[in-house]
C-alpha cells in the first residue's frame, strides 16, 4: 500500500468504547449517520449496521488516515488497518479496539465498506448544514461538542447549545446525537436525553474497562 505520513495524525485510535457507541446509537440498516472522523474506528464500527456513514473531520491528516484504512480494508490488508494504532500510554485502548474488530466483524465491514463516504476536511457542524432538513438519522460527535474541537474553524458556533441547534436542522425527528460526555448546555425545547440508550451506552463503556471511562449521553430530537 502507499506510504502514509502519520506525523500530523492526532488520533491514531479511539479512546472510547466502540460497543458503547453502537449501543447508544443503535444503528439500523436504513440509517444515514454523520460521524466525526477521528481515527475512523467509530465510522467503521457504525458502517457494519447502517445504510450510510458520512465522515467529517477538520484535520486533513485524520481524513488521510481514514481513507488509508478504508483502502487497507478493501484490499484485505488487515495488518495495515491497525498499523497506526499503538498508544504506549494507554495499551488498554489498543486491546479494547482490536478486540472489537475481530476477523468476522472486519469481513462484515469489508462487505459494506462502500457505505462510508469520507468528506474533504470540513467542520462537522458545517458539514451537517449541507444536508436537507430531516435527512440524517443520527450524528456521532465524540466529545467535540463539549470541547469545541469541532468548531476551531467555525466561530459562529461558540457554545454546545448553538452547535446542537445547528445539528437539529438536518436531523430527523427522533434522530439521535451521541456525545462522549454529558453536555452542560442543551436546547431542551428541541432535545432530551434518551435514558434507555444512554444507560446502554454507559454500561458498555464501563464493561469495556476503558481507562478514559467516558460518560456518554444520547440526545434525541423531540417531536415538533
């Protein structure tokens, strides 16, 4: 495979539980999901179940990493899929992530790899605005809403509240937004926490023995 310069890659693997993400979003075979890119692990996990996974990230290096890993899966080069994963500070993250992507699961993902669309580098909030109203079933945000990481280039979105308002426009009624941690600000006239899915995600996160021990929340768009 073509050499990938990973010097500017910030996230080589997820530090969240993939089981928690899948449990929280509960992706269905008809779902269209917008997902923040990161290492690409999350999009790959969701692709096994969803009809469409659109990947957005503002870091060009992350986009190149994700494209590289997708190409490796297509070619059957499993070693290359995990070539950039090692995190010496948190080897448990490596163990957890690699344990999720068992060979059978990777075969399932390879059979559905075409459902993943990787956008050119773009802020995920801006990316969401390009889709028609009520067109997305779910949005995976990791901790971007809480950290503001997703909006380094989008100064119009200064708060969690503003970002959720923007995401709501393209999200279907009853659509879901998964965050790695509970938000301090939420437009409660538009979203509430889906207690059942949140509980399942948090249980999976704990069971994964993830050293980060995220406390995910799943927000659901209310009926108009």
